[in-house]
C-alpha cells in the first residue's frame, strides 16, 4: 500500500494526541483511504517533557529543521502554537513545497494572508481544520459542503472556557470571579485567563471563519471584541426572566447594501464581524450549549439553518481534526490534486468589515437608578431624542429613594447612536453606576 510520510512539529497536548490516535486508528484510516499515513518524525522542545500520551523516543528529535528538510517527509504538521517560530516553520515547510497542516488559530488570524499566499506560490495546500472549534468539522463544511451557498449569518460559541463560565454562572447564580477561580483550580481555564475571557481566542477563530466564508482576509484589528468580564450574576438573572441566556458569540453577518453612492457601497459585500456577549433566546438551540462545548450556527442562502456541535478543544477532539486534515493532505498528494479544495481563495467581490458603530443591534440595558418619580421620563427623553425605541421595561419593586436596577429592552438602533445616548444617560444625577449594555441576537 502507498505510504505518505508525515513530520510533526510539536509533541505536547495536541501532538501527543495525534500520535496516540494515529497509532490506534491508523490501520482503519489506511483501509478507508487506500494509503497509509506514516508519522515517522516528531520534533519537540525537550525529549523528556511530560506528555498526556507517550511518543516513542525513537521518533523524537529536538531539531525541527531536520524534520522539515527530511526528504522522506512529505507533509508537515505544525502543532507548536504561537506566532513567531511557528510562522518560520510553516513558511519553511511551504518553501520546500510540502503541504502543511496546522491547528494554530493565532498564527492564521495574524499571518493568514501571507501563509496562504506562500502555499499558493508553492502549489500546495495549508490545512487548518483544527484551528477553529476543535473537533467540529466547520472548516471543511464551509469550504466543501457549503460551496454552493452564500453564508448570510454565522454565530459561533467558539470559546469553551467562556461558555463553561457563563453556563455555571447561569446554573448556579454565581458571579464571574467566583466561577473563574474555580475553573482555574479545575484546569478548565488558563492562568492568566485573559486570552479566553477577554475574547481574543474567539476573535482569532471568528476571523478565520469570516475570511473563509466570505473570501477576503478579515484582520483581527477589524473585529470588534468584548469579553465576558462585565457579565454579572444580576444580568444573567434578568436575562433569564426575559427569556434569554447570555453567550459569548462570534458573529459574522452579511449586512444590507449601503445606501447612496458612497465608496463603501461600491465595494460590494458589507459584513459585521464581532465577538461579544449577547442575549440569545432560550428557545434557540445555541442557548442550550453548555459547559466547554462549542457550537457553530450557519445560515446559507441555499441550505438554510444548520448547527454544528462538539468539543472545541482538548487533545482528543483536536487530534480528530488534525487526522482529518492529514487524510486530505495525503490523498491530495497521492492523486496530484492539491488544488482540489483550495485552502483559501479570494472571492471575486471583495468585501468590507463595517465598523460596529454603523451596525444596528437590539439591546438589553441595566441602569442603577434612584427610585424617584420622573426618572424613567428623563431616561426615555434621552432615548426618544436619539430616536431609540424602548421595547420593554422592568423595574423590580423597591423603596422610594433607594438605588434600584432598571432594565430596558431596546429596539434596533445603530451602535454609535446607542453609545452616545448611554453616555448622556450615565451623566444623569439619578443614574448611580455606569450603564451595563449587552446586545440581543434574536437569530431570526
Ligand atoms: N482556550 C480555548 C477555549 C481552546 O477555551 O475554547 C483552544 O482554542
């Protein structure tokens, strides 16, 4: 049987998972593919570092260049993470004309354009299923299964740590800091947790999905990001009373064409690409995604609504995605079909990421106000002057003169208009704390 030799860079959590599951299921894969993957060399930082699964000493080396340049190695897998050495490794492998498989979302989000151009020049593919949502085959789905669709909406729960924290806050009525501390103790959240809870990890994944779905490179700095630190137990409770759950969403939405003949209107596709905690209706399946699980909801103009669910991280789920890419890379090599499913191709209509200020959203707003006659009138006067409509108001019964929460559900309004109105509301003497605002995504 034909063999395809793989060189792996990185033998940590994901790398050792790939090696372990390749050993377990390699024969099954060979039977399915009609060729055998040979994971013959693994470059690691230190030979003796502890690994979740063992890798035989005989295949280990500390010299990554020796693996990339080994004439027997036909496909290179990069699993070292980071954006510096990993970038050099991937570029070097591509320069040698070798297809590359990577799980590295930060690398793709920051240097994707350069790396895909290098892959194109080399006439090989760069495979990246494991970079977004771990074991969920969302890259292959967007690239292959939905090739006949325009993707009008994509909503992703793509950060397991945040989803775990928000799920527990809802279930237990607990505060963010409390749940975060326990998640760190149990090893579900990193220390420091910033990359996850401040939304950067979700930003990388959402940028990759947006770029793939819409065929132009969405840079991380063009994605509006808000993390989950500002979500409080109180907001989770009020959202629940209103029939919603708060989830950190990666959002990619096709917006209506711009009005008028502005330059932007002429440039075609307009996209919202953002990451923020949003109220999701409890009746929508995304609201039921609990714990560390990920889910991606995709609406195509042909297929309609679809949902993909699974483990978004971890040595086993991520290894499943890497093995799938290895199978594709090996088949493409064996059959001379590297361009069968191009990794990333620019669409003919170049698009624009519209600044969030120009995008309209619905909102949940929580104010801390003095319970006194005329307070609601002052607030609604500011909103009315900005042509912002109130959909509903809740104020739990309190005592006159006390500071009480006032919850407003707001109809569609542009984010910049809403920001200005909230800044004016915050300056009212009866408003005693900075307003809390979350967007509402009805997913209709
Ligand atoms: N830290 C990520 C998460 C997993 O919590 O989902 C790796 O992408």
